[in-house]
């Protein structure tokens, strides 16, 4: 006979990033971060902000796997969370009910949580705006979830096609959310200066009237380009 699974499996202890890494990445646009990681790291395009952002969200992931139509695990993650954390709720992309609304997100804000990310849906948008917590989701519905489980907290999840572990760094802005694996944070920071310099250089040229960049001209004028009638 197969035993019923526990309603919650919780891992509270996980490695957190160096606070200096978080400080170095604060305010960095998601596009810059992606460019340091070979053009990848962003969650599925449907996961977008539902609260206006004055600056990019940055925080430490606390993961939970809620499964479809349930959010007991999200309450478990709330209990694990603290200052500077971002709650991450995996729902397998379920779109028939919301995974949370304004009340749970208000509790999260009260605990010092700095953001919420899900591949599912949310509800109570007016209330969520009032809470003011940066909230990234795949959409809206008034339908509500159950709180029965089973679910996990603190274990790896996949959200928006990207693996996220508790302790990873999340950055979110108007373009979406990017995951920086904790062990790659130093590498990303090291590469950022080159990305910033390249962006600033090209931006200045565009403002000065640039119509097509030199690297594209070089391809167009080389044997790698063939023109046909």
C-alpha cells in the first residue's frame, strides 16, 4: 500500500549569497545580467510585474512547490522567509486558480520579504498594489486555491523554464525576472563592468546618430554575405 505523502516537506537551512554580492548587483537591469550569462537566465516571457517598480527588485530566493490549485507550501515558505528574501512559488504553470492574493503578500511584506515570483496566477490586484510588494506572475484570475498540499519548501523548483534553488539571487524589473545561481554571482559581477562599458559606448553612438553598428557593417561587407537578385 502506498502511503499518503506529507502535506509539507520543508528544508529551512540553505546557503545564502554573500551580502557583498547582493550589494554589487543592486539596481542592475535584468538585460545587463543576462548578457553576463551568455544571453540566458530570464524566466518565461509571460512572467511579468504587476506592481509598478521604482527600481529593480533584488533578493534571495526562498522556493516552494505548490503544485496546481494549492498554496499550502507558499504559507510554509512564508514561515521560512525573512528580510531581503523573494518568495518563489512553482505551480507547474497552472492557470485555473490564483496561487495567492493581497493578504498573503501583505504578510510577506511584514516579514521583510522584498518580492514574489510565480509561474502561476495571482488575484486581488488592487489590494496587491496597495501592499506594494514587487509581484511577478503569469496573469490574473479571481479564482482561489485550496490549502491542502502536498508541497515542498526550500527544495529546487523550475519556474518559467529556469531551475531555481533557495539561496539563488533574483533580479526583477519591467522586462521580467532573471535568476543568478548563487555560485555564479561572483562571475556575473566580474563581467558586469565589460557589459556596462559596451552598453554605454553603443548608447552614446546611437544618440550621436549611429544608424548601423560597425560589427554588422563588417559582416555585410565580407564574403559571409551574398547578395542575390
